[in-house]
C-alpha cells in the first residue's frame, strides 16, 4: 500500500546532496540550517566556486500576447452561471480543437510501479487507460544558492508594515539588480541589527537572483500598482528563506506579486510569498520554470489571489510546496501559447480553489503530471475555501481547447466539497473560442474524507462527438454524489464512484495498486 506521507520513487532525477525532510505535506520543511546566502559575504564577494542558480535551457521561448483572456469568478456554490450552456454547446463546432502544436520530449518521470497499458482509443476520448503523463522533460534537482554579487542591509523594521516610510528602497535595490544583471549571481537583502525590512515599488529581475535572507521581509510600498517583481530573461531567480509580502490587504489596486514573462530557467526557491493584491506568482511564456519549497500564505477569503499560474509554458515543476490563497492553488492555462510538460508533486493546497487546469485551454494543454499532492478545504486560519475544489479541469466554448494526457497519482483530500470536477460548461471565461475536449485523463489513487454537506463530483463531457475520456483507478470518495455528468467514456478499476448520466458509458479496465494511505 502506498503511503502518501513521503515517497519519492519515480521523481525527476534528483542529484542534490541535501536530503529532503519527510512528513505530511502540511508539515514538510527543509533543514533550517541550510546555507543562508549573503550572511557573511561582502558585496563584492562573488565566487566562481559557488553553485549557479541552474542550468540554462536553450529552447526558444513562447511569445506572450498583450491581450489576455479573462476569467470571471463563479458564485459561492462553485458553479458559474450556465443558463445558456445548451445553446452554446449546440452552436459550437463539435470537432476538437488542435492539440499543442509541438509536444517536447517528455522524458521518463513516471514511476515504473504505476506504468499501465499505453494503448488508447480514438482521439476523441475513451475509457483508456491512455498514455500516462510524464511531466517536466528536464532533469530537475533541488536548487542551490548562487554566488553573491551584492548585499544590501535593511534600514527599516517589519513593525512599519501598517505605516510604511515615506522613502523606500526601490532605487538602491534596482541599482544592485542592474549591476548584477545577467550574471546568474545574487543580490542579497540582509538584516542589520534590529532593522529587518525593505520597502519597495516594482523591481525588475533579469538574469540574476534576488535573495531575501532569513528573518527579513521585502514589503511592497504603497505606491506600486503593477507587479512587485517583474522577472525576465534567462536564469533569473527569487529565493528566501525570508518573506515577500505584497501588502495586498492594505494597498489600493490589485497588483500581482510576481510576474515572470518569456523566461528561460526561472527558479523560485525556499521563500514565502504572501498577501498579493491578485495572483501571487504568474509565469507566462518560456521554457523551464521551477518552484521548490515555496510557501504561499494568504487567507482563503481573499478574492482572485491565485497561488501559481502556469500559462503558455513548456517544462515546469512545482515541488514540495505549500499553497494557501483565495483562488486556484495552481492554474494551468493557455492565454498566449500551448502548455506542455508540467509536473506538480509532493505539494499541499489549503483553502484554495484546487488543483486546476483552465479555464483558458484554447491553445492546448498536454502532458501534465500531478503526483502525491494533498488538498485541504480550509486554510491555516480556519477559513473555509470559497470554492473548495480538489481535482478541477474547467473550460467552455468561449475559451476551450484540447486537454490531453493528464495524470493524477495519489491525491489526498480532506474537507473538499467539489471532489472530481471535469467541467466543459464553466461559463466564466473569455479568449479564443473552441471545443473543450478532455481526453486521456487518468486519476489513479484518490482518498477523500471529511467532505462537507452538499459535496459532489462532476463528469461533464462536451458532446457525444467530443466526450470526456477518463480512467478512474483506486478511487475512494466519502461522498459519491454527482452533478451534471454527461457525454463521458470512463474506464473503472477499484473505484467507489461510477459516473452516470446521459451519454455516459463505463467499462471495466485492468489496473493495479491500491487507494493511497493519507495522513492529514
């Protein structure tokens, strides 16, 4: 029987010497004695013997469109207004939209113990099991701190959060970042005596690392109105173990906390980010993104504060992270290009809107691996999610496309209301119109407990010619109620929920393994 508390078999080829700490995802932490970059280094102490932030990836980056699709919030029930769904479906092109134009080499991430028959039915979906997702094609290891290019000393205190100083640190931080641009080395924000805070407007990181030392907080000043950190170029990084606080609860407007565009090998490591005005970490366009031991700590009742948005990107890994916010924990979408080769592993979601794909899928989503993750319906402060989803793929004809080769391995849920959601009638997005087709979707290993009153799952294919193609294996839900299920072809092995509805067919398939053992 597989234990969900800490298992790493089949993970991306790990080469780091630092061991990982085991435990439940909510309690997982890295060794607090980890090298605190810049603590003893002087401002000109760059050393070529120190490890670089990462290995560049030379693949071409995707262009980022200037006008993005938009996504409206569903109501408190978690369902968008779908009064006109029937008309929309009957008038839409029944054919499937094109897959991602090119699928990159998908590597060999999948655990051999979970390998299954790779045969699949027609491209319009079927009971599978289809090809399992392999996720990120890169060989990803725990990041290392880069050599230090410059160290800045704090001149403010965290006690000034509610009333920031009239002058801030924007100019001196940006000057240091400009000096270190393109080096792959770091600008370190360090404490100085009792001074432990920096206040800043928008900063640009381009080819260097911004490191916030332990015990230090970088705050967004009152004046910033776009993102606090604008990340560009190759080999950029944002690292802790300190805190980046957007002060979204105090400032006017709804700026993103970190916006990364057209990146190559962007790393976010061992840092806490919190209180964004809108999305916390939005990565759009490029090749190679790693978030490792990231903590996002924002209450569940803050609107539109997505944790991580992975948009129009190839090759990304989120590993060992804890995500707490008031919208999607992670959302994978396609506002300007296709998305492919994504791994989300060994992470926990608290009070969020779930592990999401969509709503914009019009350029195609392919090869997404969700592995060994835990979803909680409440945050650490006891706030209940405003839309407590677990597994969640959402789109509609206003922004739909093909979502293919998506695998969920060993998912634990507690207090989640909308357990397994496959929704082609989301009714709350805009972009390029197309047919929302979900095919080769495999859910292998789900355990859900503590689901509140009114909980349900939804298996909603678009039409008889574009059905949901899904396999459910080793699934045990404490609530098996369904809502809105239709037009689906589902393969079943050891599942206590059997989808049913108009146009829904189920077939027994061969399988292996067991329902995961979960520790909350």
